C-alpha cells in the first residue's frame, strides 16, 4: 500500500505518530548522552527540580557573609610593610676580577672569529 492511497485521517494519524517518534528519539539521545537522568524522562512529564532546604539556604548565607566579612576586614587592615632586604654588595676587587675575566673571554672569542674569516 502506498502513501498516495491513504485517507486524510490516516495521513493525520501518521503525522502524529511520526512526531511522537521524533520526540522519543530526542529523549533517547538525551538519556544516552547523560545530560538528563533517566528517571526524570517520561512522555509529557517535566523533570523534577530539586529544592534547597531552609537549613541549606541558611548555611549558604552564613558562608557568604563570612566571605564578605573577611574581604571587608582585609580592606580595613593595612598590611604591615616588610623590612627591605639588604642587597649584598660586591667588593671592588671582586668586580675588577670579574671584569678582567670577561674581557679575556671576549678577546678570545673575537680572535677565534677573525681566524675563521
């Protein structure tokens, strides 16, 4: 039997069935992907939202107030300045020694570079 020979009521019913199939396929994909728990899915049933208890809300509020209090106290109390770290000074003899070593190293490098040209 071909679709051409269907009556109008049969075509409407076929369209409804097709819509149901598409809806169920979408739900099946959501269940398979894990985005929606399997318990909450049903035909025409909305997922149940969990509500936070009054004690849970009170705990959240108390924690948030404590966080803000900590921030406000940190703004009011000025941090204590640390003593500056003294830098070690190099003696004049040590500076001269390092300078002589560096000059010797550079003259050696420059001589090696001129020989290769």
